[in-house]
């Protein structure tokens, strides 16, 4: 809960294949995949119901016939209706022991791309608007119902 949710990309890089140890762990987790996914779906349903009346835009419904990985639960904060900025919302949740993340900062706002290509804030207002209001709430198959309830309660406390 004490970490900073923001990060910088300072140079381009590459994401290569996983290491053998990562593959071994992944293979072991495959047997739990359906159970873990079902738990994430249940958590998202609890968030959907518990946060519906707050000044948050919740994730879109998954189209019929599709399966969503449910690896993040991003919400968009309506700052005007909430009376609090996205960062203040995150700080107040952190003060209540709830960790959040910011997914994702637009590429053009990272220092490398600004220096290399001259990108600046204001060039892509839609992506900036989404970034400025987005928060990812905790989502892990290991969250129990009490923890999910604490996240929902904390959001209500902060946004009342």
C-alpha cells in the first residue's frame, strides 16, 4: 500500500520470452486456471454491484460469446461529481490500506517519447482524459470476500 502507482518509460525496450522458471510456475498454475478465473469474475461482479452508485464509470460488459481475462478492474473517476481528483482518490484509498494502480500512462507522456519525438501533453486529449481519471482497483484470485468488501467500503467512504 505504500508504493507509487506511477512509473516512467525512460527508453524503449523489448519483452522477450519468459524464463524457464516462469514457464514451470505457469505450467503448475494451469490446473488452477478455471478456478482462478471464476474467482476473478466473481470479484468483478461484486465490484460492479457494490460500486454502481458511485461517480465511477465501471468496466464495460463483456459481449456475449466472449471471455474477458479479468486481469484488471479499471474504473474512470468522474472528478467533478466525486469532488476529488484521481490521485487524491488513490491516496485516500491507500490511507485505508487499499492499493491501487494506474493502467496505463499514455506512451506520449513518458519522458523517452517526449524527448525522442517531441510529444507533449495536449497532443492526444482523449487518451490523456482517460489516463487522468483511470484507477485500477485490486483484483486477484486470492482476494477473499472480506477484502473485496473492504475495497468497496473504502471507495464509498472516500466518495461520499
